[in-house]
C-alpha cells in the first residue's frame, strides 16, 4: 500500500511541477481557429480563441492571436488594444534582459524544465513583427505619427535582441563543451535538415530583421518629411534583401526633388497565408547514462508549413496588372529561428534526458514502482514546444505606385477568390493594406471596401 501511495504521489508531483501547459495542444487549437478564419467566419474564430483561453491569466500568444483576428475583422482599435497588451509583455521581457542579461540567460538555460512548460516569451521575429503589424493598423487609419512611434520601437527591440543572442549562443557553446553534448542538428538521424538549410533560410541575416519592416520605416519617415531617417530604413531593407529593384529605387527616388504632381504616393501591402505551425518529432539519440551508452528517443520541434492559401505575385489595379515584390516570409524567419535555436534545444533536451535517466536508475534501485512513476510522468510531459503565433501572415508583398486622388479598384487573382477591393485615395502618402487567407480577403480602415465575389457571402470591412 505504501509503495502504491508513493507511486501516485510521485506521479502527481511530477505532473504538478510541469504545469497544465504540458498537456495543452496549442497547434490543434489554432488549426480549428484558423479554419474559421479561412472560411471568413472571424467571429467564430474569436469565440473559439476565448473558449480556449478562459482563465484570467492570459498569455502572450492569446494577445498575439486576438490582435490579428480583430484586425482581420476590421476592428483596428480592438486589435491595437490587444496588441498593446502583448507589447507590454514584450517590453517587460526587454527590461529584464537589459537589467541583468546573465541572470536571464541563466534562468532560460535551466536544463530541468521542459521548453514547452516555460513561460512563452515569443520568438524574436514575432516580437519585431508585432510592432510592424501595429504600425500597419495605424497607417490604415492614416496615423503616420503613431506608426512612427511603433517603428522606432521596432528598431530598439532589434538592438536588444541582437545583443542578447550574441551572448546566448556563446554561452551555449561553452555549456555544450562542458557537458560533452554534440549540438549539431545535422547529427539527428531522420530530422528534416533540408528545411533548415534551404537557401531562403540560410540567406537571411538573422531570424528577426525583416526587409519589409525596414522598408515600411523608410516610407513612413519619407511621408513625414524626414528623409535623413528614411534613407537608413531603405538602405537596411536593401541590405537584408539585395538585388531587389523596388528597394534600390526607393533610395534613388529619395534624393530627387519633390515634383509638383498632385498624385498620391501609395504603398500597397498584400499579406497572405498563415504562419507555419510547429510539430514535435521523436529522434533516437545515444546518450551516456551512468557510464552506459543508452539509445534514448528525444523530442525536437519541426516546422510544418501552412497550405491554406495559394501563392500569387500579381494583382490588378484599375484593370491593369501590378507586379508585387516579396519583402517578408514568416516561414523563412520561423525556420531560421529554429535553425539558430536548435543547438540550445539539443543541449537542454539531452542534458535533461541524461539527468532524468540517472535519477530514474537510482530510484529503481530502491523503489521500482517510484521509478516507474517517474518514467511515466517523463513520457507524458516530454515533447517539443509547439507554441507559435499562428494567425500571423506568412507572406508580405508590396507595390508602390502613384495614383490620382479618388476611387480605385484592386482585383485579387481568381485562385484566391477574385475579390475586389475599392480604395479611396485622398492623401499625399497613403498605405493600402489587405490580408488574404484561403480565398477570403480582409481589409480595414476608412479608405477600403471589400466586395467578395457573387458566389461568396458579401463582406464589407471598415
């Protein structure tokens, strides 16, 4: 009887230590949420999000997802409110990092806690894209000054991340050497290495700097008459995505004197698809446990691409073909983030497995039932962290044109629904932003009116 009680107590303690998030399938939740979004039923997507986050203690991901869903609905003020909550969480993270970087790295580098039960702090690209998306909300309402504030915040955030990651990767190398653990993901037999070594991933400078974010900053500064600040934005964008005519042209045009043309300088932003999911795969690794080499199955994250939305590179503007230039791929950034994080993930997972195996072996010698309980608890809670911002747009493409003031019509390709978007141009500089998921088109702001094809239910978002 005593042994049975000890077994149950050990199992319960292990489960309590890991927390409820160990058993939450975030990917499954967001698949259902995104299905509603893809069908155009944003209210149902929001209702499901609230149902799955009914507690008082909302996490960062809840505010990420809610902000994007409200933006799709056309509720830009509600979207900003949700994203301000997310931004406050990220700001506190920044402050903790700046206050004591070594302490932060020490806490994050703990090997005893599974990654998926840690507090979710967001991937670096998510933190940067948050303020970029907030700037787009403001620009949809022609608030260039407000967008300027978010853009400045983006640049400051990038600097914090850059300094932190330099120190983190150095610390990981030192710890891996100390523990005698190989941290090359290419050594994982059966792991989809090609996805992390793809040219669009390796070609990125890092996982968080976006050519689109920097180009947008250049455009906003230019619109506000601050050409001295616009040039670095355009230059950084060209550096991040070289040999892109749109970016090179922006720098050249910036030096030209302003003409007397009354037409408007319009930036059209088309965001499509959904950010990729993360899944968990098990890979057997030989680990030294109590002097013996033991083949141990360990869980590692992999990227699972979203296939909800067909790709396209053109739209029609006033019945004329308009080429789009891709400036951001969340898929590539996500895979680059995982590529950079894999050494740390392998190190933490391996050391945790070695420690757990040694502890279980020791418990088995005195109480086999208790050892079994620890093994069961480990099997239940072990798994890769699959949390990530899933409603974030995958591809961001742009076109920059001069348009006369008045009404214009954008036509999306037939393979994404053939939707028309009526655009009212009434400012010297204006940003037109639309979102495509599946064959549904979403837009917000006073200047846009979405007209779904006759076969679909009509939707108008303002």
